[in-house]
C-alpha cells in the first residue's frame, strides 16, 4: 500500500474514533432513548449497525495504516471487505430511509455527520483509490455475509427479550416478522449487489494495473 494510501487509512480510522467517542459522550450525558440509565445507555450504542460497521472500517483502516503487510490473511480480507461494504450500506440506508426521521443538534449532529456521512465517503473512496487490490474474491464475499446475518440474529433475539430494536425497519413489535424480514432482504440484496460490484471492479483494477506495469 502506498504512503498516501496509509495516510488516508489513518485519517479514516481517526474519523471513526472521533465519531464514536463523541457518540459515547453524547449518549452518556443524554436523557432520551430506550434505556434511561447508564451504563446500559452507553453499552446499547454498540447494538447499532452504524457503530459496528464503523468499528469494522476503522479497525481495518488503522491496521492498514500501521501494518499493511498483514492484509493477506483470509480473516483480515473478510473484515476489510465487511468494513467497506457495511459502511457503504450504512451511508446509503441512512440517507435514503432514516435521514428524514433525524433531528440532531449540537454534538449529536457532529457525530451523526461523522458516522453516517464522513466515514462512508472516506471508507469507500479510500478503497477505490488505494485498495489494497486483489484482496476480494467470491470466497471472501461468502464469508462477508456471516457478520450481517449474525448482527440481524442478535438484534431480533435481543429485541424479543428487551423490547429494543435499533432501527424502525427492524422493529418487530411495530411491523411484525414478515415485514421486518422483507426489509432485511432488501438490505441484503443491496449488500450482495455492492459485494458483487466490488469484487468485479477489484478484478478489473488488478488487470489494469498488471497491464500498465508490463
């Protein structure tokens, strides 16, 4: 990975860290939300797909910045693809379906911008511009599906016990399982479309790079 790519990765990771730290502070000092008291309020932040996708993106970006030679393992390649795809889904779903429902002010607006707009843009552009290339294939795509499925299973099972659902489109108490599963299917189609597009584009960029270097 180039020096510029490592710097970009470091900045992306820093954006994630700043956004999550501000979010935790805002949550800890707030009074709205499903859980009235701390530490439950703060711990619940990590139930959101937005936070987890940012953690995946930020963690892999910081590792690329610090130790890019470790980007060859199957686990890292899967997590890297997960980070890029999940943050892309986060940005798209938020701006298409959730942004009209949002009304943030002050530091809440800052962290909302960082985690729903800045990191998706930085993460996707960083992958497009700096890669690293040749890190994804259909096997990695298959492994990348595991994380979103685990998040969905955790969310639905936890919701049955505590009554909390992080997003309106997965709220079983309001929509029922049929509608929620349909909503999740639509998001899954988006995820798989992005995964297929990323894999195809990555292969073309690898071939283009190889032809230029000959």
